[in-house]
C-alpha cells in the first residue's frame, strides 16, 4: 500500500508548478472581484451575501469543471507519455497505488484551489457587508468540493484510460462538452435532443418530467440542484427550464437526488478508468 | 533457486511479434547478459518481467512470484533501471532518490548512493535538467535502493561516459559478489563480456543462444581465418579444394581463407607455400562480434553481409 507515497510526490510536484499557482491566483482574484462588486437589489446585508454565494454557485457550475479537468487531465497520461510511469512501477507500487495516489493528490490540489476561492470570496463579503451566513457559505463550499471532486475523478479516469497527452486533452474537452456545455446552450441542449427524439421521431406525448430527468443525469444539473439543499428555505432556484403543469415535482426530480447523481459520476468513471489502466500495456 | 523463469512467453503488438515462445531460466546469483540488436525483443521481455506490459501468451515468474499476480511484491525485492524513464516532475535528484527510498521502505543513506553513482555535487539540481548520462546515474542509484535481491537493468550504459560505465561495472560486480542476481540487457558485446557469467542472445523475438561466453566461443567451433600475403597475387592456387576450407577470397596480394577448424590452417599454409612465396601469415580466431553477427544475422535488416554497425549502434 504505497498510494500515499505516490500522492505525496505528485502533490509536491504540483505545488511547484508555476502555472498552477498562476491559475489559483487568477481564480482568487476573480472571486474577490465578484464578491466586492456584488450588490443585491433591495436586499439586506445577510440576504445579499447569501445571494452572492448563490451567484458564485452559478459561475462555479461552469468554472469548477474546467479547473478540475485542467489540473488533472495529464496526471496519468502524462506519466505514461514521459516515462514517469516506469519509475513509479519500477518501485514497489502497484497500478492500484499509482491510480489511487494520483487521484488523492489531484483531489488535494483542486480542493486547495476551491478552498482558496471560497476564502477570498468570504473574506471580501464579510468586509463589505459585515455578516457571515456561515451555514450557506459552508454548504455551498461543501457542494462545490463534491462537484469538483466529480470532475477530478472523471479527468483522472480519462487520463488513466488513454496513453498520450493529445488524447487526454481531447477526452477532457469532450467530457466538458458532453457534461456541461450540452446542458447550457438552449438550442442544442440534451433535453432538446431527447424531446426531439421522443416526440418528433417516436411520436410520443410531450413528457416534461422525462426530459428533466435526462437533464438531471449531468453533474452540472446536479450541482445546481444540490445548492438548493444548502440555501435557506424559500431561496431555492428552479433549475429546470420547463416544469410539468399543475403537478408536483416527482420524487426523482427532487433536490436530494443530486447526491445520487454525484455518487454515480464519482464511482462510475473511476471504476472504468481503473479497469482500463489495470489491463493496459503501459509502454 | 530460480530468479527469473519464463515459459513460452509471447508478446504480439498487433501483427508484430516482439517476443516469441521465450523459455528462459536465470538462477539466483547469476550475472546474466541479455544481448541482441535493436528491436530484438530485449526491452519487451524486461517490460514483461516487470508487468509494464502483459504477455499475449505464456507466463513470467520473478523470484518465484508470478509477474501478473503480485507485481508489487516483486518490485519490493527487485531494483529496476527501466528503459525510457522520465524525470519530469520538478524534483531534485536527491528528492527523487529519497522518494524511492521511502517507497521501498529502505534505510539507505541517500548521500552514500549519490556518491556511489557520482552525483554528489548535482544532487540539489532538478533531475529533469540533468544530462542524459546524469539521469542514467540517478536511475541506477534508484535501482540500487534497498539492496535488492535482483537487479534488472535495461541498457544500463546508455548515455554514460567511459568513466560512468566503469563505475557502473564495478558496482554491478560488487553487488554480484555479495549475492545479488543481475539481469541486464545490452547491445554492446564488450560490456556483457566484461561482467557476465552467462549470456542470452535475442534475435527477432527469439532466443538465438544461451551460454557462457566461453561456451559461445567454443560453439563457434574452430572457425578461424588465415590471411596469407604472397609475393605475387595468389590466384588459382586451388586452396578452396582443400578439405576443411569454407571460403577463400583474394584481395590484391592476400588470400583470406576461412577454416572450419584450427587444424586446417597448417594444411592451408603448406598448400600455399608449395605454390607461392608467402611473405606474411596472420591468423585470427573468431571474434565474439562475428559470432554475435552470425547469431543475429546483422539484426532486423537481415542483410546478406552482417556489419559491425548492428553491434555498435
């Protein structure tokens, strides 16, 4: 069991990467500026800060996947391309140790970055408004960490599945499009595609709940729903663009389901990535 | 006791057969040289031993442990200098070495190992900025961590200067004397000759020969070459009709005669001396290099005339 040794070396190396420090600084600046400039409309200080963190959540929904993918896509594919993997596996590390160690290290790296963004935003918000709605801040922070972890898991899994840098880049960009972008642009959204197949091609009756359920399979949607779990009652956002008329939201579209979606996206890619790495010729 | 055993080991990459039906046994305590031209399947075999790649067929056992079953257990007792490693993390040479020592749960003194491979003065520099030869020294130091039972070295002298090669050899000899089994690959014959008890010669994925250096020399038979320089061009002497003569060629005033055994030489000299004035006689025993070329047919190119280039590259 030497995964901690793999992780420690990887984390040490990452902590010396100038580009990672640069990115962290820029992100910290971004959250500072957003927190400074944010002004709620006719809201008290407490409500303003809550609103600020919900807005940050909307930004993070798009941003954190990029941070996680960029920080992690090379972690194993890069070692395979450069030959670092032969040093790793020439020592008493199993492939399991390498995979787990790399995952742990990248989780730590990205979690540090996310923490930094929250610390800067919180510090600025408290300075400006004098209040700290701790529950909401910690809640959004926790959900953001889980959301980022999902994309780190996806990136590490992709990185373990391919043997070269170029393919790791392609896979990461593809993952971002499939899991985030396709849920944002109205014209080509996943829900729109499903609706088209369901109604126009198969001739079924319109079923909004079904389209929403398909949308819910994305960690992007799950993140926005999960934020509803941690904001004060009454502040929840309606994540789905269309809702079924005069009907209660079915249980499978409830905010809690987001945790299940996260769990599936954490475990599934890791399992597939590990199996592919375990069975591969590494040279 | 057996250090390495392969049974019918086969590795194909698509249509290319890199290693075919390899049966190789290396006893504990041996220094085994694994020879062959580029592309003969040496590194593929080593990568199979270390479970970097998986066999298409057959099995590999290292120190009695199946390479696929428990590679980490093997790596605890083996020191590896792999081919194509990369020091791409921004860590110093010393940090890499300390990481290796910690990972191996060993208690080596990093300074001692750095001194052994001649890196003391550069230990504080980033390993990624080392020259190829310095990286090779560092990789060798990492292989030595934890005094392993078996050293697997893939082309260890790559990039080393003569001084470095000398150091490497003396460390390998030292470790071998204290009981370490050494398995190393090379395409340089002299290197293998200098330190190995036994050699295996790979060619085109198959084991062409396994023997001691002396055994290989013997198996090349008495094959010997005579060069007789005469006062007049020695043509039409009928040397080739003598029994035991394999080939004759005439170059200017010199006739070159390949003999099947040393005993034939006397007949040749007598025969020629009766018909021409012999000015000089040069006798050469078969060189290992020629033998190596014979065994590998000049490498993958399969050329008609094996050249020394295949050996030197």
